[in-house]
């Protein structure tokens, strides 16, 4: 038996915990001890509740940067600058965060560390001579280059800004490692990749467009939990049904924090679509932003594996799980990204011919025109179906098996 500490440090949403959950379950089913150290231990509680049948697993609060770093350039253009905003500007600050991770690793007696967007956990593992795997989408597992490349590729970034930032942060990292008697990092990217980078995406969706990978590495495909959510018409509530009206069936997964969420719903209504919408704020009791017999709001999360094959189009912000399932269903997508990571993903999808990136258009976004293109032009469905055919053999279960085999290979 080995002891595994699965870590999530940066980033929001439940996708990180969702990626670690099946790994934890399979590792424990194979007789290993697993602990989770998570950025958010509150909103992940329901997601992880069905792991309660696996005794011995602890869910621990990850050490995270709680302060505001002032004076950083805006917007942030690289992972290096994200590090700067999370305690990496000064070695003394970083030392405190590394000490917290080292304490967790001592508490759990970890033999192997698995980092999902958790670079400080990787530093702590290095300082303790523990093997560390990194797991995640392309954004969090960048290419092995120095300096770390900018991700805001749609606008010019001065090369000196990238080079100097990389030097500043690498100096802080190596000062901490030196103080702890550990070997320094040759490149800043090492703290994102660890000893074993496990890249969970497809080349068509890779944020960095890295193309063929070095020998011994492969694209492992995006991660998602296929079993979650209610099936349409099976929740005992009319709100889980599609509207009983003619028109293209559209599934919309939106959030009220996006400034255009109401505009796109109005455009769907005006386009004559029959829309099933999951808007978490409405499911929680807030008034619907658009009232129409053509829009039905789901009472809770929707089972995408059952819903998407019935649809002709999905509208979403480009979250990894929902987007992956739409593409596997051969469904074209209209994407409304909310941050740089999703914008890059939307760009990749548009380049693959499987959808459109609304954020690439000046506001007011011509939603009716974009919807008409996606519904009426066969090329988008053909692009989505081509991706679906390319990955027809892809399964969440097989991916989990492969990830666990790779992670378990690190045990000494």
C-alpha cells in the first residue's frame, strides 16, 4: 500500500476536484491510502459525498494565498504572472505557503503527490524528495519551455516582460528550495509539470497548440464526470423537460455573472429555438432573466450524457466537462468564455470548425447571426462530428485507469 496526497491549489470551479475524485476512488479501491488537499472544501462537499463509502480518506484545506498582491500589470498574461499574484513575488511569502504544504505531506505521510494546478505542492514535494505527478488540462500543464509562454496570444506582449517575470519568480522558488536544502529548479515550468506531467486534453483543444508530444508522453483526453445531473424528464419536475414546442433543441449552460447571459437567451427565443437552460442562479431561486414558453429552466444540474444527444446545439461558457461531452456527442457549440483559459479553448474549438467563439466579436455580440450560422450551416455539425469520430473510443473509465496506472508507477 502507498499513500497518495491529491492536491488542488489554484483556479475556481469544481472541475479540479472533479478530476481528482475518480482518481481517489480507484486508488482506494486498489488498496492505497488517499487524502485530498483542496482549495475549496465547502462547495466540493456534495461532489465528493459519495466517496464516504471508502473509509479513511480525509479532505483537508489546502494552503492558499489569502492576500491581495498590488502593482501587478493588468491583465495577467502568463502563468508566471498568476504565480506573482499568489505569493510568489517574495521568497519569504512563498516559504510560508511551502511550509503549509510540507506540513500536510508530513501529516498524511504521503509517498506520492498528485498536483492539479498546485505548483506550491510540487515545490513542497521536491523539497521533501517526494515524487510528484501533475494532472490537468493544457492550461495547467504547460509545454516544457523557458520562459513560460504568454497565454494572451491574441494581443502583443513585450518579450522583456515575459523574460523578466520568469526570472523574478524562479529566483523566489529557488531561494525557498535552497533554504530547505533541496535542488533548485532549472526552469520555472518544472513546478507545473512535476516529475510526471499527465496532459488531460486532446491536441485540437490544447491551449498552447504544442502539437506532437515528446517520446513517452501522450494526450490523455479531457476529464469529466459523466454520471452527474438529472436526466431530462426524470426529475419529477416539469422544469427538467425540453419545451414542447417546435424549433431546434438547444441546451444552454450559463451563469448570471456573464454580462450577455440574458442577451443570448433572448436571441435563442427570437430564433425560435426550444431551449433547456441550466442557470445555477435561477435553480437557486432567483428570477429568470428571460421569460418565454420557449425557454425552460432546469431545477438543478442536468445529466449531460442524456441531454446533449437530444440537442442540436449547446451554448455555454466553455467549461471543460460540458464542452467535452458536447463534442463527443457531435454537437456544435456557441461559447461565451469568461476568462483567458476559456477564451483559448473557444479559439481551439472554432479552429476545429466545431463552434463559434462569441468573445471574438465586438459587443454588442451578434448572437442571432451566430446562432443562425450554427443551426443552418452544416459545416459546424460536420466539424463537431469529425471530432466525435476521432475520439469515438474515448471513455472516462479508460482514462481514469490510465491516469491511476501512471500515478501509481511513481511509488518507490
